[in-house]
């Protein structure tokens, strides 16, 4: 077998120790790897590179298309960008795969029997990092979700379930509140799910779904979620299963992939030979499957299971009466090496079939044909006087134009013409204008003219959002209480 090129980064904190142990196990397993090492993280940040990665390192990643990455430390203070987010977006690593499994009775677990795979969307949602401070007391973070981004993560979840013989895919959203963004995610889940009649499907609102997942994780199999929910819940489920330190993750795109532990760099534990390399090692198992070396993946994973079963544990999972020997990072790796070729006796052995294809990850997007019609505009304004005075000033500004003021809201709550005197007024007012003539599409020039009139009236506007219908359906939310 020819060797597969893999880019490796040792990272910061405990990263170098757990990476050395992981690579020792991979080498002993017979994995055919040609390693290229790059430097990332704190040392690169402190040399003045705000992204934490040098240009020549990008060249290695583009060449190998496979990245095995240890945790890194991002220096505190402004100006430093998350390297994880940067790499994920640069290479289109849209799917974050986090298996969460309990290893009872050898590792304590809040919920014995957990075997859940979290499939988290990795690029969109609030993690676009698009934030603005609009006023002294108002801060905004934009939640951006796209149909093509949603289609591919949902379809990947079903493809993953099919490839790994999983029986059910569950979707979590909050579409009872966020009816457009999360509503679209849920709708796409239902549409794509119909293409997989062999797989059970269900949807939960994320709050009660999270409670159910924590209480009865055995009822779940593969869970697909938008970015923020997936980030939070994958850590929660991994910890309930036994320890975040045991969890690895894969970041998958159409052409590139990155594999890492889900935990951080733990700088307080650095250099002490105590860190648990399991999360990175299990991420490396995912990597071996991805690059088409399932035999090595089996040897490593089963050898790791046998080591856990024998009670050879690092400090984080060591328990008197359950563990047999407390070992350091290096010694744990050596124990796994000694168990290569063995299978666990109590825990379920893994089997990565040679003839089972990896989940497909390159999905074409067919943009739907929809008629888009401009109806109006939301103008967000700063105003220090009463809502009634604001409404009066805005009606004067709009009186000769093509748009009429319909509502004013604050933080999503209607305050004019319907409202409550008890509503906290903080930050910009959302002032909604619609075309007076609804029978014809509103010309954009009318919005420019309105903004000029608002400005001339001494009202400070901070942003605008255009209001459209798509095939006659409103593409905007209504204020609460309106």
C-alpha cells in the first residue's frame, strides 16, 4: 500500500505530548502514513500572525488534504482569530462528527449505554462571527443559515447513518421561535429525509430534545444540529458518556478533512506527562477510516478498547476500585501499542468493513426557482424621546413617499401602535415601512428617498433590512405582540 500524505500539527499545551503518543500508536499499528509537520498556534500568533498559521503551512494542507491537529492555545486579548474556525471555513469543512460512547463498567458514566453520533453543521449559524455594536446599550450577532449549507449537512447525516448502519437520524432546532432560520433547517431535514426511507427520522425542539438526550440518550442514534446547538450538546453528551477527554472529532468537507480531539490545550497540564491522549487517538481512528485504511483503524481502536478494559487509565478517568493502574501520557500510548492485535473481551469490538464506502460528502446544490418581490424596509434607529414622538417624526418623514410606517418594535417586541408601557426600551428601534401600493413591486429608489427624509428629520438610523416575499411567502418575521 502506498503511503497517504497527512499534515500534522503538534499544537500547544498538552498538544505535543498527546500527539507524540498518538503517532507512536499509529506507527506501531502499521498505518501507511507520510507525515508533514507544520507549526500552528500560540507561537505563530505571538510572531504577529493573527490567524495562528503561516502561509507555507497552508500549502501543506492544500497538498495533503488531510489534517491531524493537536489542540492549540489562542492568546487572550483582541485581534486573534480562531484557527479552528479559519481552517474549517478555508477548506469547506462543513460537517463536524463527534461520536459519544460510554465505556461502562470501565469508565464511569452518567448514562451507561450511550452510543450517539453528533453531526454538527460547522460553518454557519452564529459562528459566522458577524457582530455589530449598534448603540451604547445594544449588541448584535447575526445568525446566518443558508439552504445549500443546510442541505449538505442534513444529507451527510443520512449518508453517515447509512454507511455505518445507524438506524435513526434526529434533528434538533428551535423553529417554534426562529421560524425562518431554524424553520428552514427543519423543512430541509424533512425533505431530504424522504430520500432515505430505510432510516427512521424524528425532530425535536432543541430545549426539550436536549433534556431528553441527557435523560435518555439510548433513544438517540445520529443527531444533526445547527452549529451552536451542536457545539454545546456534543460536549454535554461526551461528558455524560464519561469524559470530554475521550472524545475525538472529524471535520469533513467535499475535498478536505481535519481530525482533532474536542478538548482544549490544557496549558496547566502541559509538560507533566499526565494528559489523556484518547481524544486525539480516536480522532486518528476516524482519520484512518477516512483515508481508506480500515484495518489499521480496527487495530488501533480495538487495542485502545482493550487498554481501557484492562484498567490502564490516565488520571482523568482513574477511579479507585475500577481502574487497575494509573499511567502517564506516554505509558498509556505504550499500553495501547502492547494491545494492538487484541480485541476487547467485555466492550463491543469495532469492525470497519473493507467494502463499506465512506459517507459521500460532495453534494450538488440545485437552487430553487422563486419569485422575489420587494415589499418594504425595516429601518433601525436611535431615538432618545418617546415612542409616540418617534412615530410622529417617522410619519412626517414618509408622508410624501411611497412607503408608510406600519409598526415600531424594540428588541423584537411591538411598542407602536400596539405595545405595553412595561416593555424595556434599549437599543435601536425597528421601524417597519411597507409600500403604500401593494399591487406593484416597490422600487428601491423609494427606500433611498425614505432614508434621506429620515436623515433630514434628524433621526439617526443604524442599519436597514429589506423586506421581500418569495413566491408570495413573507421572508421576514413579525414582531411579538403586533
